[in-house]
């Protein structure tokens, strides 16, 4: 039956009847009714009630160049007319898949010169696991299979992605993680090491990797994977000492080092990639989200020359996706990366708009609810705590964050709550006036939250 839906309640009803949402309590959403987003431009969204919403999260950490860039829709239409699809399996390629690979080798760090394409961050992290297994087998060390990651890491929702991830609430919903996926402490200085200097704690937290390698035996460990800044885990910014020490340990024990750049990549931290902000050189790098600014699904794994040298003489790699290197997605990603580069958006995050947002956020540390402000470039978190002196969290973690998030929702600002951390990652094109609007609204929502729980 073809029914024309023209009211929010009709859309909500149809959504209730037929749509299962990710990471959502179905009954709760059905009772409340879903918000229908209808259009977007720059850093703003509009819903079906005509409300204008400022998007402090770039969608889901992905719309780096902002909404509504016609260049990308034009490129997609042109590519669909010319060649809507062809695969990269049959000893074939397409021009967009190849020229994007070349562009990626230019914008990524030295030594990362080959890409294996996928359609999502999760898929590309699965690819990382299979590539690492393949690499060690080809080197005559097939027992090196175990991956070490961090608690509260997010690496996706596929079986390998959720096993790499360290989210307890995901692991609880299945026999997860799968065998061969191990987790160490997240480098959360504010909660785990505030009795030390941040750099002392960074070394201590990295030391957990060495302990884990020794426990498992280096001969059994394939790789360590981490997000330069843990995004979904609460924008956990590691101490400066952390990543260089992780790299030293990986090299010492001959363990591959993988940077999950799905959030940090493509300018978020003020460099092209988060590993460049934190001073380490990964063997593989997962990319998605900002690779196309979310305009179309595409992802990739950048693989270092030293791995490619081994893989290229090891026969077939029996892995791939129908849409690996999809020509339309590749053309859109290429146009997106060209905009990031030609408009100097990454440099702008480093020297102008990133420092502006971080400087303005510093004042939030005086708010009665805020225990810590942390961030880099255009990504930040406000940690809401019960006691600022002792860093004591609220009794039921997540409750206050949810109150704040609900105020944000009602006041047409998008901030994400992870536990009691309120997160921000606006599009890289945001202006200073828009940062002011975003942070003024964020402050108002913090005030409303503090009043609700009697802390103001
Ligand atoms: C760091 C990181 N890795 C992987 C993923 C999974 O990406 P996707 O949702 O595209 O599968 C995400 C998604 O948020 C992420 O933040």
C-alpha cells in the first residue's frame, strides 16, 4: 500500500511498526516517538516540526565538512551516470577507487601507501584482524593471533569489532568477546591516576600492555589496537607520554600497532590523523566516517609498506566486500578529502577554531557539575561528577548524563552523553559565532541539569 505520510506522528507510527534502531531501547523509543530529521545545512539540522538544531556531534562524529556541500552530490550523480558499480575482485579496478587510493597515500603518514576498502569502520576493523593473521602466518608465525585492545574502546558492532571493543554492556549481550581478544586499562588519568602527574600515569597505563604481552606470551600476540582518543568511551584523551610508550612496547615485542582513526582521522584532532597528534607510527590504520564526511558509506585500512612487502608474496588474501572500493563512494570520498585539503580545514582545526573551542571550554571547569574538561582540536568532553575535589562519580553512572542529554534534546543542541561525560565533536567548518552558540546552549543545559539534581 502506498500511503503518503505528511505528519510527524505518522512517520513516528511507521517507524514504530517497522524500524529497529541501533543501540536503542525499543519500548522506550516507541513510547516517546522518534525525532524525524528532514534536512541539514552547515552545522544545523532541521526536524519535521521545523525545529532548527545545532549539531555538536557532526552526526555521529562524521560530517567533517558540514552538511549540504553540493560538490559531493554532484560528483555522486555524475559517477552514477558514468559507472554506478563495478567490483574490484575480478582483477579489475575503477578510476575513482584507484585515484582515491593514491590520494589517501598522500594525506596519510609516510609508509602507509596501500588501502584495503570496506564500507564501515566495523568492517575495516574486521579486515585489520584478518590482515594481521595473514601477515603473521606469511611470516611463519601463525600462532601470533591474539589482539589486545582497551576497556571501553569502541571498534564497531560486527563480531570482531565488538570483540576488539571493550564495552562491557556490549559483551554482556552475547558470548563476547570472542576468544583471542584481550583488554587492558584505558588511559583515563582523571579517574585512574590523578595522584600522579599525567605523564607518569601515561607510562603506567602503557605498562599494562607489557604486562598483558608477558602474560600471554609475545609469540601469541598479533597486534595492539587503539583509538588515539577513545571517542565513544567518553573522549578519553591519553597523557602525552602514553602513545610513544605503547609504540616502544609494540616494537620491543614485535607486535603490530594499529590506530583506529575512525573518529580521529581526517582532521578531528588538528592533524590529518590522530596518530600524528600523539606521536606514533602505526602499522595499520582504520578509517571511515570523516573519509567521506558521512555523505556515503566507505571505509578503509591503510597498510604499511613493511606489511605489504610480506603480503604481496603470500598468495591470495581471501577477504573482501562486494562494495570494496565502490566507485560512487570512492568518488565522493575523493571530493570530500579534496575539500578538507584545498580549504585548509585541518590546519584551521589546529591553529584557529580548535584552540578557540578548547579555550572557551576551559571556563566550564568552574561549573559545579564539571570535574574535568578534556579535548584536542574539535573533540571534547565535559566530565560530570558528584564531587569535584575527590573526582567521585555519581552513584548511578549515566543518570545525570542522561538528564543533561534530555535538556540538550529539548533545547535543540546535539551533545552526546557517554555515562556522565558530555561529548562534543562539531563539524570542522563551524564558525566562531556558531561555537559560541553551541557552548552557550551547552552551558544552559548544564545549569538546567544542576538545578534538577539540586547542585545549583
Ligand atoms: C573508533 C571507532 N571505530 C570503529 C567504529 C565503527 O564504525 P561503523 O559504525 O562505521 O561500523 C566507530 C563508530 O563509531 C568508532 O568510533
